[in-house]
């Protein structure tokens, strides 16, 4: 729960000692606080040839109320910003006084149609990265490769992934780097995602690639919402909500305005009741693995329906496969995967999960990369990815999105029990050189549950500080 | 080029010392040698409910001439094997004398339609893994998730990825674990791929997922070939063929029967000539980045055409982006990516690359995961992945496949120059606890270039010993 090394090297004495010994100094990440402004500082705008997303960016900049400066490659930005009535200027690379002054770097690569046109990407970040402050944000915007008209364009757009992930690995200082592919026609659906990746809410989300899809013809429009309370009037079910990451998810969704229905096993009832009382939520003590649970949950939610379902409940029973019992296999698959399938199907069949709803499953880096001693767990968490990919097209017509988060090393009671050397390796092997907090997972889920995230479905977003580990 | 730690801990004295100190002991990997039988030993067959690929497996077992034993979950295997006239028996888990006796474990998961049906996967590997010998092979067979009829089936099939990758991470002893998804109707196209993953040719390929697609209706049938000389009569172009990995690729393709046309820059002409003389190949000294190169290469190949194109030539110019010059950016993108595009397009437009041909690009783990100091290189190598994904559907009708290999840490003159501590980390952070050899990349390319690999296209296969690093 507590990263004492990080605390130490960020104390006055520890910082001196770390510097003299050449030890790594992980940054204290800036996280979202309701009593501090979410956005601020200067944002530098860059662009490749014929950028197509500057209008969307101007709306974003106007919405969050920050000041922007245009890099020389983004000459179109200044007149555009002026038309939007925005404060703007030009970025001067030569100005050595600019160091640390920028809060975010945004590059519009949407018009790049050939690998020979990629150089402005280098030019922009080459010039601006040293001026980006601690916990700064970098976002590259492109078009989904698979939606491109020509192989050359697809190739150039796909190349952005290698760039963004490298940038995330070398930026350090708590800086994140993410790539957002905005489909043609989805420009109006990108704001919630761009806000998330610019916000301190995404402190531990880096090296990720997210696609924003356009609405299908005739689909319902995004409901109106208040950016300060986007989940107001919405009902959210969270499984495993009594403690740890689940309690943090419940808490963040409640802070965004949702009424939370927390589910946990009967033996955790006391903790569940306490958590839900704090959030003015509703506690439901059910064993989600019980055969009767889906019907019971459906019955409990039937009258008022729900808008958001977060499948957070999960267990581990680690053993190498040679030593793993059939019971250890079955219980992990059942609770982490099959129970999710049964509950979703019950809620969907009865229409309890309303149109425009949101489903978020909790997967894991282990589900992506596999892990020693976790054949059962990794199978279940890879299955969660399959669940999300297979259900997204099915739910599209009802305006329901389904996505997964894949946490990396998150500081919890569970990870606190890992032996020190292994824990330290897990903690440091990522671009932030530290473990994440439960709230980092919770904030990522809140973004996926956001009414403005209608264009994001069928995706897996890692909350791992850009962990080195992958597949 | 030389892993002295691996050599040391595998010497009599070093092995004793490593044991007493508890040091890791990487296995000396068994690699393909023309003077040794490629296949041998017992193969254990397992299956989930209603397996659909046992017929294909029986053909494979008959083709490579090994003896099989059926696990209790694969009761259908014995009568089927008998009908094929194969030697077969039953696997007895209780037989402690079986330790180390198995050479391969194959599990047919194709009939699994729901996450609740995954247990036989655990049962089979739980019972058999300890009987698998050094450098043994494990293969899980399934159906491509995206081709499944229901979300439940898709989810269960997708879950196999987490299982296989975990198995690869815990098996150790030079054992590989790979997942092969065989599309309905592609059963007859799986043999070349299954042979590769069973063979010592795939010594350093683990944790990979490969899909075998069915032929489209009316497509030409696979040409006949000789398994011992599958590339006989075929012409293969290899760029960067003078030395290192490129020379190894040329050598393996020639050993499989191909006439190799090696391309390298004029300054490497002497080495190129020497390599090609050894292989009875043809040397072409061209700078592939020169604007006139595509036309020159096309002209040189025009008369006889080519069947296989391997884009191996590549350079690195590492620097963090703040220090990277525009020239360092441009040259890496141009040689590693844009040149490939130009050469392919020239060969394809003129029909010089014949129908049924093979294109293989060399990507990199950096292209998948990004890497510090390699924004240019990772961008180019991610672009190679985009190239493969975008061109595959376009080339399908001509029977041409296009794929990429993504090497991890391969022992070359380049990696020999990396400082020791970083080199050791790169070498050991994979399931084989060692770097790969150029021949491992070459053998993987030879499999993709194989006439029997018609069902494999648009894919990226890592040659990395299941490196921990990924995205």
C-alpha cells in the first residue's frame, strides 16, 4: 500500500542521497483532486501535413480553458484558435526560458498518408519535449490504421504506435504518452477521451492506444451531461466493492455523480456496508459465483435498472500447473470469467442494463502476457479480453459499450504481501518507476463509463504506468 | 555473438557451481541440424470436448513419423490413430518412469465453446508437463476467436492465449509454448505451421499466437512440394544479405532449396559476394534507399521473377528524441520502412513477384513495445507491422502472403557491443534465459516463406524466446 522508496527519495535528505548515489528517483505523480483545477498550464500544438483534427482540438481547448501555443509545423492553429476566441501564441524552441513551462504536447498526425511524411512528428517532439514539465502529457492523434484508404496511409498511421510508446519510455518525470486514433466522423466524440488523457486522472496510464469510433447512421445522439458531474442520475453496479480497488471504483463513480450498487460476498458484508454507507450507495451481499446469483442480482436491480456495470470481483489461486488442483483452476475461471458472462447475460436479456449503458471488465497484464504460476488467472483474464471483443459488436446497436482495463502493478493489500525483491522489480519496471494506486484503475473505469465515451468500445486499456511487460 | 555465461553454466564445473549458488541455468537449446532427425520422441495428445482437429493431427503425426500417446481426455485419438495405421498408446500419469520421456504435448481445444469447458486444458498439462523433456514442445490448437459463432465461444477461445503464454513462462528447460488458431476449413493448411512449432527450427519462438486461414473459394490449390526441399525451384530475394541475420536468412533459404538473390549496399560488396558464392546465389550491390533502387532491382529480377522477398536490411541511429537530428530520423524511416514499400510496389506492379509468392518483413520488439532512444527505429518497425496488416488483404487474391518477424534479443555483432549489464538484462529477460541466434530468425522466415504456409498472412511472429517485454 505504501512505496517507502518513492517517499524517501522525494524527501529533502533522500533526494540528495539518491542524487549522489545515482539512484532512480520516481516522480510523485500528480493525481486528480476535486479541490484543485483539473487542467492548466500551456499546451503546445503540433501537426503533420493537412491535419484534420484541429477543430476538435480547438473545441477541447475552449472546453477546458487552457492557453495554447502553436509549433511552427502547426501554422493553421493560430488563425483557427483566434476564430474560436482562444488565447494563443507561437512556440519558440530557441527560448531556453521555456523549460518546464508546458503542461501538454498534442500532435495531430491525422493527415499523414505515407511513411515519408512522418518527420514533423520528430520535429515537434524534438523541439518541445524538454519544455514539458513534470507529469506533463503527450498525446498523438491519428486515424485508425484499419480505416485508412491505402496501405501506405495505414502503414504510416500504424507507425505512430512505435513512436508514442518509445516517447513514453524516454520522457520520464511522470510524463505520459498516449495515442488516440479518431475515426473519420468521430471527431465530435473524442473530447471525453482527450480530457482523460490530459487530466491528472490518467496519471498511471501511458503507452496506450485508444480508438474512437463514429456513431453508426441513425444511432441515438450522446445524452447531455455536465462535465463536472457526468454520471449524475446514473446507476452503477460494482462487484467486489467492499475493499481495495473495488471500493476505489465505487468511490470515484459516486464522486462523478453515480448512485453505486456495491456487490460483494456475504463474508465481506460489514466492509461492504461501511463503504456503501459512505457513498450513499446500496449494498448487495451476493456470492457472484453462486448459480442463483445472476437471477438474484437481476431481481434486485430490476425496478430501477442500471447504466453501468463494473466487473471488478476476482480472485487468484497461484500455483504452477503441475501443482495446481482442479478446484483452484475451476474457482478462478468461474469467479473471474464465467460469472461475468452469466451476470451480463441476465442483465442484458431482461433489459435491466439500459440502452446507452456501459460495461467495464477488469482484466490484467497477466491476461495479456501470461504469468508464471497463473495459468488459471491469466486464462480468465485473457477471457475477459475475448468477452469485450466479442460483445462490443453485439451491443453496438443498443448504444452500450463494453471495455476492459488491464491493471499492472497496483499498490494494494495483495501486492504488499509479495516478497520485497519481486515487489520492487514489479514496481519499478515501468515508465513511472513505481506502482499505481487503486484510484488510477478507478479513474480509468470512470472515463470508460462516461456518457461522452460512446465511441470507445471493444478495447483494452492498460493501467500500468507503461509496464515493460507485455506480449 | 557468444553467451559465455550459458556456456559456463553448462560445463561440468560451471553447472556444479551454478547449482550450489542457486544461479539460473539456461538450457542449451536444441536447434535444427540437417544431419540429425528433425522429429522424434513421444508426443502426447490431449483434447477438450468435441475436438475438431484430431484428423489434421493424425495426418501430421503420420507425416513426421512419430509415436503418440493419448491422454485420458483424448479418448477419440486411439481409434483414429489406429485407422491411420499409427503406433499409439495411452498416457499414464501415474507412471513415474515417464519423466522426461515426452517430446511434445499437443492439445486440441477447438471444440471448447464456453469458459466453463476449459478445465481439460488444465487436466492435460497438469498431468503431462512434468513428463516433457528438455527443449520439448507444447502446442495448443483452437479456432480463431473472431471467427466464432457466439460471444461465449469467442471468449473461451480467446482465453487460450493467457493459458499458453503462462505455460511458456513456467515450463523452462528450453520448452516452447505456442497457440495455433486453425480456421474452419483450414485444417488442411496447418501442417507446415505445426511442423515448424514441433521442430527444433522453432527453438527460440515461444509465447506466440498464429492463425491459419482457409483458402477463399476458387483460390488456387497449394503447389506440390517436397518437405525435405520445400523451396526447390523458388527464387528468393534477401536484402541486407552480406552479413549477420541477413546472411543467415540467405543460408537457410538456400538450404531449403531456394536460389537466393542477395542485396546489400555497394560498400558491403565483398562480404556479399563471398556469402552468395557459398550459397550459389546471386549478389546485387544496390543501396535500397536510393531513389532509383526499386527500378534497378525490378530490372535485375525481371526476366526470371521471384517467389520470396525478405526485407531484412535495416539500420539503427539511436538517440533520445531531444538529441535526435532530422537526418537520423529520416534515414532510419527511409531504409527500414519507406524503401520496403517502394521495392514491394515496384515488384508487385510489374508482376515480378509471382502469384503464390511470399513477402516477409523484419520488424522488432521495439516496433511492438517502443524503446528508449529509438523513436525513429520503433516508428519504422511499427510501420512494418502496418505494412503487413494493410497489404495482406490486398495480396490475398494473388495467393501472395505477407508477414513479419519481430526479433527480440539476438546475438549479433551489434548486440555484442551493448554494455555488459544491459546486455545481460536483455539476454535473460525471456523464457529461455538467453539471447537467440540469427538462425532462429532465419528459420522462422523460412517457415513463413514455405509453400505450405499459404494460410498464414498479415501476421507478426516474435522470435524472442518469449521476451518479457511487450505492450
